[in-house]
C-alpha cells in the first residue's frame, strides 16, 4: 500500500541553532510578515536564512515561531489548533551590532507587537523517549573535521523540505539529515540534535541523556512499513491534516525497526516519563497587525 500525503517539516529551533543569549529587550530594526503561500499538495519547504543583517523565515507556524523565540523544542509548545497549521513568512533586518544569538529575543518582541502574543510557562510530567547508552560497544562514527565557518555573523542557511518521497534538511555548517529510501542518514550531528530530529517522527518527545559530546555521522535503516508510518507521524507532528486512510497507518504502533537500528549503534530509546518545561500559547492574533 502506497501513501501519498503532504509533509510539513519544521526546522530545528531554540539553542540547537542559535546558542544562548541573555534575556533582554531586543527588536528587529524593521520586519514584515505575510501569510505563506501554499507549497502545493505534495511538497512544502520551510527554513531560516540569515545573510549578514538580513533574516528570512519561510513557512513557520505560530508554534514554530514560539519555539524559536523561547528556545524550546516544538513539542514543548502548546496552543489552539490554528497555531500549528497557519503559516507565515517573515523578512527582517537585524539592528547594527547584533548577532544571530539574539534573534530569539527579537522574535519574542516581534510576536508580542504584531500578533499580540501572550504565553505562560509550566512544567508537566509527560511521556518521553530517553535517548540513552545501550549495550556496549558504542558503534557511532565520529564525523570528520569541517572547514565550514561557524562565525554567527556569517551566512547561515537552515532549510528543510518534505514530501511523500522523503525529507531533506540542511542544518548549516555541514550538518544535515535525510529520511528517504527507508533510512535516516545524518551528517555531523550531536546527540541533542539527533534527539530533536527523531522526535519529529515519533509519538512523544525524545530527550538526550547520553552525555556524549561528539559530532557523528550515522545511518538508521527502517522497514518499508515503518518508513511510511514515520512519514505520516512527521506530517501529523507538523500540523498537517491527513486523510483517514493515511492516519490508519499509525494504528500499527511504534516503528520497531527504528528502535532496533538505534540499538545497533549502542544506543537505546527508553520509554519513560519526565518533567518537561512547556510554553503555552494563551492568546494570539491569527492576522497580524499591518506592516
């Protein structure tokens, strides 16, 4: 059985991309926002592009923006249904002397001004998969050194696209991953990033508890059936409304072959409960104020 469905893929946000910065009142010099145009029934692309002082954010939902602004993962953001489905494009200019590490605080100010966003934080015990060390030996392959410039003032491209044929995401500075042809292939990823990648395709958050500090190349093969299930799960996690025949694939349960592939690397995805910090969207405008 073949399943054809649109796949929205939110890019990684929070400290995974932009590091940490002291909380303060920071604003874009200028910024405009427009509803994102439909990408067509079979494919959608999203991303963040930073070139000097120019910032372009393509096809982000309100939850994507909030995750970026408050430096949390997407699954740590909750709110009304439209905050996962309605998408926007933003073009902005950084003020003189600022860096990419301050973009989240600027997005906070932008959302409060243009969308009248109101949020609160809370902590809640939730089901998670803990990414932990499994039975030795560890079979991870260290990535070769990269000559890419990590300077936050340089050009940064973080973009992703997905369709029924698979997923491809460029994380910038040589890091990337694809999910196609029944396998994950990741290049130059850390364990925190791997956890964030995997949870886009899972039924619960993935928390890195490995304490591994390296950067790795890895491949995770899955069965054809699990491949289709994982694509559908990624679409659901990104707020895509799928037909009932596609959603029925999720009734098959957990993708066992993915768990097995992780174990082959000397790691393990362990189901448990853990406290997570959530950002709850209390109120926001669906139509932002004029540019």
